C-alpha cells in the first residue's frame, strides 16, 4: 500500500514537471517579434504613412486652390466696385495721358476691369480703362506696370499666381454657345465694369464671337485639381 502511494506521488510529480516545462517552451516561442514579423510591421507602417502624406498634400493643395479662386473672384469684385462707383484711377493724378483730371471733373469716368491671357497663364492684370482710343478693353502697349509709365499703360497691378498654379482655360458663352480660348481662336479675355452699372461687359480678341453672356476662368494646380471663377453679364461673380 505504501509503495503504491509513493508510485502515485512520483507519477503526479512527473506530470507537473512536464506541464511546467511545456508552458515555458511555448512562452519562449511566442514572446517578442521575429525579424520577418518586424519587417512586415515596418512595411505596413510605411505604406500607411505614405497614404496619409499623399492625402495631406492633396488636401493642402486643394485648400490653396480654393483660396486662390476666392482671391481672383475678389479682384474681379474690386473692379466691379471701382467701375460702378466712378473711382479716380491713379493714372489721372500720376501720369500724363489722354484721360485728364479735367475729363474726370467733367463727369467722364473710366471703366475698371481684369485681363486674362492664356499665353501668360501665371498672372492676370487689374486695369483702368482710361485710354480714349480703345474703350472697353485692356490696351497693353508695354510690359510694365508702374506709375512712371502710366502715360502709355492702363495697368494698375499685375497679380502673379503662386508657382504651383496656372490659368488652364478661358471659356466664354454667346448666343451660339460656349467658346474655348486657344491659339487658333482667342487668347485673352477682358471683364469690364463701367459706372454706374454693376453689370459686366466682356471683350475677346475674336471678331467671330458675338455679344457675350458669361465667362469662366479655370485655375489648375500642379496636382491636376481645378476650380473656376464665373462671371455673368448681370454682374454675378462666383468661385467654384
């Protein structure tokens, strides 16, 4: 009887020892990362980081583009306010040209406008239409825009776009439908406002296009995103 109990104890002890060693062996196999597992984790993290950075860059560019189209729309709005109010342009007081202070005092008020050109797609021009020779469009006889040369240039300011953006397209609509700017059709668009009206008038360098109903300027980022500024004949300005 005593011998059977001792054998049973030994058997039980042996079982306990085997279970403990098995647990330690399993724990040693599952603790930490293997080299392959570490490489996989790093690869997944790098891929996720790339996606996040790409989306952030895309988002940042889109925000900048939205701000830019708002700025262009505000500049057109500034021309509308200056033109409808009969504001005296700086050319009258700082240059000697065909539009004199006497003309202004006698009630002759210049129009104001914004000039876009697809051949100069990184900038646009804010101008006062004071040249009596050609009323209703931008008369750019020189490439400068400063008070010293106001005598032969209607330019008030040249506004440059940030490096990553361009004017990618100009579209105008007349009674026959839409027309897109190109080298073979027209290259430039003038949007003009004349006192006392808030309505817009348009000028393009293509005699085959009739009286315009509206115009749209498209801006594009280097990432291919596009936004537009639209102006209707009734003077409505919208950025989309």
